[in-house]
C-alpha cells in the first residue's frame, strides 16, 4: 500500500514540477519578485531624471523663511517614503537664469519665490511640470506653519498667551462600561493589518488546491487513464495520492515565494548595500503599535494559540481536498466541475467577507457561530482569536467539528468517489451516488 501510494505521489509531483509551464511561471515570478524588491535601484540604473538630485531653490525676500523651511523639510519623512528626495538650497543664480536652466533641462527642480507685499507673505511656486501632490502639500504646510509662527512673533504676545493659543487641549476619556478591554483600540487597529495579511495567502492556497485536485481527476477521466490506474490501486489510495500531491505542491509553491523574496533581499543588499528596514517601513506610529502589541501580552497569547490554529488549518485543507475530490469524481468534464465547484468558492468567499467585517460586528453571536462551522472556521477562527473576539475553547470546538466532517467524508465520501471516478455519464448519477452510500466497503 505504501509503495503504491508513494509511487503515485512521486508521479503526480513529477507531472506538476517537470511541466514547461511550471518552470516558465516560476521564472517569471522570480524575476518579478526580485525586481519589485529592487525597483528603486532598477529605475535609478537607467539614469536620466530618475537619478538626478532634485532641489527646491528658495528666493526669500523676507529673510525669514529659508532656515526654518530647510529644517522642517529635512525632518519630514514623508518625502523619503515615496522616494521624493528634495534638497532645499539657496540659489546662486537669478530667478530668470534658473527658469531658463530648468526649462532647458526639463528638470524636476522647484523654485519658491517668497515676497512680502504690504505685510502679507506671498509665495510663487515655479516648476517645469506639475509638482506631485505629496511634495506640494508638504511644502505648503511648512510654509503656512512658518508664516503662522512669524505672525505670532510680530504680535508681541507673551509666551503664556502663545502657549494658550497653540497648545493642545487636554483630553481625558472616561468609560462607563466595566467590561471594556484595555487593549480594545489596539486590537481594532491591528485588525486592519492582520486580516488581509492572513486571509489572502490562505485564500489563494485553498483555490489552488481545490482546483488542482478537480482538474487532475477530470483529466484522468477524460483520457480514460483512470480505468488503468484503478486496476492497479484502490480508489482510496488513488484519492489519498491526489490529496497529498496537491497539498505538497501548494506548500512547495509557498516556499518558493519566500525563497524568491529572500533572494531579492540578498540581491538588494549585495548590489547596493541597502536593505529594506521594517522599522522604517512601518513608521513611528507602526513601531509604537507593534511595541504596544508586544507589551500588552497579546503576542504571548497568540503564540500559545498558534499550534491549535495550525492544526485547524491543516485539517481544513484536508477537508477541502476531500470535498473537492468527491465533487470532481461526480463530474464528467472540467466544465461540469467548474460549475460544481461554485459552492466551494462561495464558502471560501463567505469566510473571507465575514472575517473582513469581524471588526465591525464585534463579538456578534452570528459571526462566532460561523467561526466554528467547518469550511468557514479555517478563515474566520484565527482572525477572531487574534482580535480577542473568541477564546481557545471556540477554536477547539472548530477542530472537533472539522475532524467530524473529515470522518464523514472519508467514510461515506470515498464510496461516492469509488462509483464516480468510473462513471462517464451524468444519467442517473445522483441515484448511483446515493446507492453507493449504502455499500459497506469503500
């Protein structure tokens, strides 16, 4: 039994991994992922405007804006985050000379002409093309802040009066409910990051596995090779081989994605000496959020629950594989399986949307019940557990229910599979399926 199973698994993996399209697609993925992680350096390597230093030339007739503007823009991280590096400079040429130079070179440089007319500050922003919205907003905000400070200084107000005008109002929050979690707001914020990060990879993996199993079974039925295979191995071994092969392939593809990303980072570090720093990518707010998450003890709680989450995910993959194989055996063509696959896709989509709206309908009884239903629990339960809307008990109930479904699918579904894989007609198909359930041997 083991030798036949291993032979089928090896043969199935060889068919998938040695195909021309698998190699071509993974080469494309490798190039795309490595390229995306090094996109800024690739753009700069072409030279031109991409690699030129961009300057903001400040003509300050008032002699009051330049130093403050230089200091404020130097401390602004927003320009660097979007790769818009501008340097504030004092011009050595006249405005007309700079205009001609910018026009001739089609440069991205900016000229700020700051004047004071009758006690009112005015700024003329000169550029060859449109200035991007982020740069324009940051420059405008900085100029307005400096203007406000200058006007306050001219008003001869005392330090206490200035503080009373610009000081932040003290806000105290009082909650009447005694049941509120002190980490509630943190959890709500984390939900916006956790849900997409967890759901999307799992969502695509489920689609990949279910589609692959159905396509293989239909291919063998269409080519009539199924009859030859079944004469050598039992339907149970054949089905088990399909499940193992498809899931190993999906896992291998995930490993390759991670390997491509790691290679991209290595290339970036080797060629430029630069690396993507997560602390800088998250920003100050993101770093505070992560620190609070760790200090609150939520991370420790998540790590304790992680083994149960992984068990639930693995069992759910098995359940989806069993169901997709049984449905595929009942069809006579790939088109029929695509239609019969619709309920599976609806289940996955339902879990996706429920998880997305879980923060809106917090601790809703309906959502908590859905989180324990097989085929939905794999997507909903981990998200709700991380957000603190369900406990470990709910996850254990989900695991037990998934095990029950797997038991039913193995015991009764394999009987349907045995009849379905050798059936090439849709006539009286359902009658044959129900009849097969009464048989004792799968």
